[in-house]
C-alpha cells in the first residue's frame, strides 16, 4: 500500500495536479486543485475520485487516511507500492495533465 501526502486547494477553477511542494517540515506533498468546495466532505470525496482516475486505480483502492478537515491530507492507495505510485505521478506531473 502506497501513502501519498496531498495539499488540497478546493474551490479551484479546474481539477488538476500542480506538482510537488513541501510542507512546513520540509516533506514532499503533491499539490492538487479541485473545483469541489469543502462543504459536507465534497472536496474529500472529489479528491478520492480524482486521484483514482488520475492513477488508473479503482475508487475503492483510494482511501483518506488522515486530514479530513485539513488541506494537508494523507491518502492510501491499495494495490500500488511507493515506487509505482511515484512513477505514475511523475508521468502525470511531467505531462502537465488535468483531469475532470
């Protein structure tokens, strides 16, 4: 199971992955923008759906492990190891693809 730290910006103009950033402690986080608003868990649900589509895995493989009320989240992806996750994300970031 791979673990992915995410910095989410809800209420954006489009759904997209902006690349890598670092958190306050210097750890890498994936920057993701979504149109969904942070109301009644909408943004969290949209994030899971968005990441599943972007990574080519089922929605049931993606789980919000931590950060339900925060912009910094920890996502767990079943069926991928950290190396496979990094390879897929690097391809997405390099291509500058938006999903939606």
